[in-house]
């Protein structure tokens, strides 16, 4: 499969070679920096380095030279970047704000420790700290540091790091005044299923929709072993600058209900009310076999997070994901095609292509099911279907002919939508080989790859009913 037949146009993918986890997400002077796990020498995992791309809208990206290349002595695993405005690290010059990367350095003996690098030219070139590593537990599974500013119990701001002992399913919390010397604070875990590793933690405050004080959200990604299968989860709780306490540590809330959303982390240095995350749109089960050439790997769309209070969502706080305003402004504002009908009985087809956004609002009426066939062509489509009785929303990629490259790739993902509303809101993004669905104003999301035939570009809306047909209002926007 060539890059031209499947490459996304408004999701980031490298020009060539392997990419996985997003790293070092940071906003500086209106420019978003994305660093990422990258193999500069091939399309398979290995030679782990940090690639680099920038954007002003999180939609159109410019790729730069490798930021932190691997060496004979170390591979550069996942981590984070902070804008050190106070020059607490001492790496900056007069009036300069250094960017400081905190990454997992993997030595030739497989030992994993946390190390620093810094940039004085807006992330374009980097210098490794001579005192590396700055935090070493003599472990081979201590990784993925995420660093942020937070106040301690006395109100004093300092740096906080969350990292994982991956195989022990343990989150570790450290603090520092200068990013160089770290003090252990607390741990969280182990929880959940055995036989998985914890990876890519993030901890941040998220605003609540009713105006009550922000709550803290812990994001963890898990990967099963020895047979890989990856997913991302969230916990809502409290953090006092030292210890994270989950409201319900045994309740794992999926961050996304599809198979292809992993290693999600948030941007540093954004305004407090704008917590934006990116995820790797892939799964370790089949990431090494995804049939794209000469690139392999892509990122999700950016997602701004908000919490719905229990009175709205029921059963505790509910994490809502929507596009950031800066991204919404960059998307097309005038639809290429629109349709409104109070009685859709059957099917309605439109030549949408393979790169578009479709907004649908369904008035369910007496419908038994509504939905859409995406990337439809002769004998194939990705089926998006909502069962009105069970309130199950599913995305099924079992039909496309090019999806047989891995035995577990032909599958369906399902989420049960909360409530009993007679209205269904869907915001669907199709971008070459990636589909992202935002349901009920972002209360649930499904992210799924699919590899369409070159001519599979039809969008079909459908409604099934035993009584009064469903009504639908739909707008489709082609995205260059």
C-alpha cells in the first residue's frame, strides 16, 4: 500500500519511517510542539529517538529534523517537555526560557533511568545534560516521565514528575525545585488486571462544567503481555501536590472505545482551562504490520478535556473530549454537502471521498437503528451503527478487503451511550486510513484504523425503522 492511497491529510504522520508515542507536547509562543517516538532509519520499531513537528492549529503540521537522536550508549524513550519560565534548571541564559526535556534513557544493558536535555532555540536543537541520569532506580522498566508544575500542601510551586514501574503496575510521584534533583513523594497502584504493563502516565487538573473546582485526572496506558493489546484509561480524583487519590481506583474508564488510541498525553504550558491531549492512533497488536509505505504511525486529532459533573453524566464525573477552539477555527466552515430530512427511510448516498468531516444529528423517532457506511465501495465499508434499543454505538471494520493483513484487525468496537435521549449527535472524521467518532458532544469517542480501496469514497446515511422513520440533519465538509 502506498502513502498516497491511505495517508491522512489532517492527522500528523511522519514523512517516512516508524512513529509511536507522542512525547514532549508543549505550547510556546503560540506554536504547538509535538515530539514523538521515532526510528530515523526504518519502518519498524527500533533506534528510538525523538522526532519533532510543530503546528499553530494542531491540524497542519511541519516536520523538523530529529530532535533527540539515539546514540551507541542510549535509546531515547518517552518523556515530556516543560517550558522553564523561571529558569529553575539553570539551563537558560538571561531572559531566555529554556525548553527542558525529561526522557527515559535506555542503556545498552536495558537499564531505564530519567535524563534531561535542553533547548535554547525554541526546540530546534537540543543539548543533553552532562549530569545524566537525574533519576535512576536500577530498574529495566522505570519509564515515561511526565513533568508539570503543582503546589505542595503549603502552596509552594515546584516541579512534579509522574513515572511508572511498568511491570509492577505502579505509578511513582517525585518532586523537584530544579528538574535535576528529585525527591520521592508517593505511589499509586497496583490496580486492575495482572498481565499488563502500565505506560505513559499523565496527571493534570481538568475544569468541571458546572463551575465547581477543577478535579485531577490521571491517564494511564496499558499494554498486555506477552500477547500485546493496548488501550488508554482515566481516573478522576484529588492531588495535593504529593499524593494522588482516585475516587474509585478499581474503576477504569476507557479514554477511547476504539482499538487505536494509545499513549495519550497532554500539552504543557497551555492555559489552565485548556487541557489538550494527543494519542498514538495505533495498537501494539498489529502496529508493526500496518500496511503503509514509506511511513508507519499517526497521531489522533487533538482533544480538549472537560469533566461533566455527576448530576449531568451520572455515576461519577464523566470526561468529555472535544476539538480545541484553535482546531475548530482551522477546519472548513462551509459544508460541501448537506441534507435535512424529517423522514429518512432507507439509505442516502453521497460521494464524500476519503478525507472529510460529517456532522449528523439524528431525531430517532421510532427508528430501531441509524448510522452511516463510511469509506464505502463495492462490497465494503466501515459500518457506524447505533442500536436505539440497547443504545450501543458500534464501529465495524470487518468488511474492507485490505483489512486482512493481521488476524485480529477485522473487528468491531462498541460503546453504550448514557441516558435515554431521542436525539443522537455524531461528529465523524474520516482521514484516509483513520476514522474518529465523537458521540453525544464528545461524551464517548471511538478511534479506528481501516484501509480502504482507492475508490472507496462513498458516504451512506441509513435508518432502520418499524414505525415512523428517523429524521436527520447532516453536513459534510471535505478537508484538503
